[in-house]
């Protein structure tokens, strides 16, 4: 029998009904994935998607982006058709614009009358941005006039107003994210600029004009093209081929020229793709649907992969190459960097943030369309095709040899474990998706973490001191390092070209170090290791940073935990204003924190806060440059960076 207390009454008055956009403000995570930095930038994504939908539909060829960093304000203006401003049939006296801005699940994309293909499909984008912004101003140009209306936190501040006459058409929307929702987080000009540029690759006929209004001196983007300039014209006439050239860098080690293609889909819509065959270097396949990036891939991406693999195998078999049977998708993935962009009716995404395309029939459609063009490229130059096939077969043979030598370490049951490091305190669950591995700084912290953990789902691996800096170490040092060996064995998914995400033994990998400078250095070294040797762990969103507290502040019989000096000072200022006294305790490290406290503040899944490690869309080149500069073998580069950055260390973006 349950020991839970039973409510003495439960009636109609206990039922809460949330009106209008109040559900969005109450639960923003349901609509934009949270209230963190990524969520705030998703507001911009929702708005720019609408302008790109107008361009994709052929109704706009110019988008203007204006950013005011000091005000944390962005304005997106397009020369499309303009949001309708006449009264909506279901709400006489209320314009269609106001309905769209203040009502969830409203818009022109629930049928194919206004848009054949679109990225914004759920009818929540504009209304969610409106709900989570303190200031929203809309200007619509259509029907021979300009129309204006302002909003705040989901509500119209007045009626729609008619302005001057104009022959132009289009929509302009500015917004300021609400500090009540997002706190003091600021929009990043660099990130907004990259988001604009990366989407512009997908619509070759579109020109994006970027403006950033800042008092800072002219911004030098020569060393880092991913930094936002004050003004730029963004236009890519070659589309995703330009995107791929940016992705692989200026001096790729190509095994074959870039292949690209475009074709219509039998069900309507179209596919565009481009691949570069690399002998060496970092490989990545990026996918988009209706200009929406899908970082977790989906059915369009799997269709392209299948087309490439089957095309290569068929060509090899017809050429009499028996070794072709050994190649797998893993070997192809280790050989290509590519981009696929599809435009389809009624796309189905995983979640409102649209990380993954899930339409079941798209995989086969993409495979058939791309396969025909892959076969054409292979038949066009048999000599080059055979050389390419041999390079992939070599990778397959190396993979099979490594697999034979290294073995694997899956968790078959709670009692059977193979080749796991002795320091690892493993968990017992066989459901990989629910499990997580904590990488802990030292045996002392490891002991506390082992007592604080959930033994079924949480595993602990203590690491001794600062691991090897893989960005500046030789391969011999890398292979001989005990800490790295233990880490690789615990994860079970291999490294480098032998990395296989399907063999990862845990659903999440969590770096848990002390909340001090040494802890940050250890975390940086670990992130560098994963970025260099297991980038797939980051791309699939499985690497996290724990957020242990640095201070405990006690006021009377109540205590709270804070993560840094700035937060401590803010809390103490509030305490002083209320004429209270506070006792401050500083944790020297996780090892001295009682297990119960460590669990409550850092490890309990219901109370803790984690930071996901991400590589922002389009920033691979700048990330590689930053890691080489700060973690590489040349100390002069680090010293030069410190001199250049001086007090403004916020420029670090890894």
C-alpha cells in the first residue's frame, strides 16, 4: 500500500486552465528546448525560418538582418508577400497578423495552398517568440500600405495601425528576449551570423544583408571567418557546393573531386547533395530539410548513406573486386564530408526543435534518387572509381584488424563485463539510453561519487590528475597513456576512424570536475580529447558538463548552493539588502563534499543542472583553428591569443 498522503479534496477548482500564450511562458522547454543560450537563439531560428520559407517558395529574394548587441535586439526583414492583415474569418475585428502572433497552432502552413514546402509547420514559431520576448515590433508591407503593431510577453499593446503608402511588400519583425525567462543571457552576433550564412547556402537565389550596430572598432575576420562583421552581403550562387567547400576547408586532401547533384522527388519536392571524398581529416555529413538543419540526421541522411554504400558495392562487384564485401557504412563515413538538403511536403520532425527528420518513406525516395547519380559518377571514370574503392577497402581492412585486436566491451548483463578498467564502478542497467558515465577528478572525488550515485544507471570512472593534451601529443604518447586507455575501454566505442557510436556503452558521458581553475583545465583537456578522437559523441549530443557548486551560503536554517564568485556576490548583496547575515562555505573539491550533498547538488537527475557540449552549426573551421591555437604544440600562438584578447576573454568560443 502506498504511503503517499492522500488529498482531502479534489474538485473543479483544482483544475488550472492556461489561456492564450501562458502555457509557453510556464513551460518554455516544451517549445524551444529550455531557457538556456541554445533556446534563446532558437527564437531567432523560428523567425528566420519563416523568411526563408518565403524565399524557398519564390516570393522573396532578399532578407535583411539587423542586430543591436547592446540592446540584445534582432530584426529580420524580408521582401516576401507580407503577413495578411485583413480580419481573420474566425475572429471578426481581429487581424490575421494578431491571430498568428497571439495564438498557438495558427499560420498558413497547415495546407499546401500558401507553401508547397516549408520549415515552420507547427504554427507555433511566431507566437512562441512573441510569448518569450519583452518587446516585439512588427511592420508589414502589403495591400499598398505599411502596417504596424507592437507586442509584449504575448499580448498586443494596441490595435493594428495603418501607416504610409508603399508599393513594397514583406514583413519585418524585431524582438528582445525576455529577461524574466532567459535571465542575463545575451544573443551572440557570431552565432547569429553563422546561422544566417549556413541557411543562405541552401537558397542560391537569395541574398542576405547583415548589419551589426556596435561601437566596437572594425572587426578583423581574416583569421576567423566565423566571426560576425559589422556589415556583410551573404550570397552563395553555387549553393551547397559552396557550403561543402567551407566545411572541408581550403586545402582538403581529396581522393576524388567533389560530387554533387540535384533531382526532383517523385512525391514532390527536390533533393540537393554534395560529397567530398577525403583521404584524411575530419569527416562530417550535414543534413537539412526545408532549410532546417537536422543535427541528429534522420531518414533523408540514411537514404543518402545507403545510396553511396550500395553504389560502391555494386560497382565493385561488377568490377570483380571481391574485397568490396568487407566495406560498411562506417568506412564510407570515414571517407566523406557531405551536405544533403531536401525540400518535401509535410516533413515530420522529432520535437519542436526539429533535430531529426522522421518521415518513414523519405529514406527510400532519397536513396533511389541519389543512387542513380552515384552510379553515373562511378561509371563516368572507372579508373578514378577503382582508386576510390581501394582507399575505402583499405579503411575497412584496418577497421576489421583493429576490431580483431581490440575486441569490444559491451555490457551484456549486470554481471558479465569484458576488458573494463579496474577503477570503473559500472552500473547495472542493460538499457543503454538510461545510463551515464561520470568522469571524476581523482580517487577522493570518485569515492564520494560512488556513494552518491544511482548504482543502476550511473557509472563512475575516476581519472588521475590532468589527462594528456591530445592536441599536442604524439600518437605513441596517446596510445601509451593509462588514463586515456581506461577511458576508451570504459566507453567501448573506439576512437578516430574506428569510432562506432552504436558500441557506446552509455547514453550520456558527464565530465564532473571541481568548480575551480584546475577543474576547468581538466574539463578542457577532456573536451579536447573527445573533439579530436570521438567527435561523434559531441555531434550526437551525448557529452555533458556537470555543474557542481563552489559555495554553500547559509542564512538562518536555510542553505543554497552557488557555482561561482559572481553568483555568490549577487546572493550576498541580496542578503545584505534584507539586513540578514550569511555564512559562506567554500568547497575545496568534490572529494570533501559529503555524498548526500554531492547527490543533491550535482548527480540527482531531478535536481541537477547539466551543460551539453555542442559544436555550433557551421563553426567547425573556427573550432579547429581555436583548438590548434590554444591546445596545440606552439606556445607562441597561445601567448599571442592572450595578448590579442587582453581583458576580453569572451571571444573564446569552443
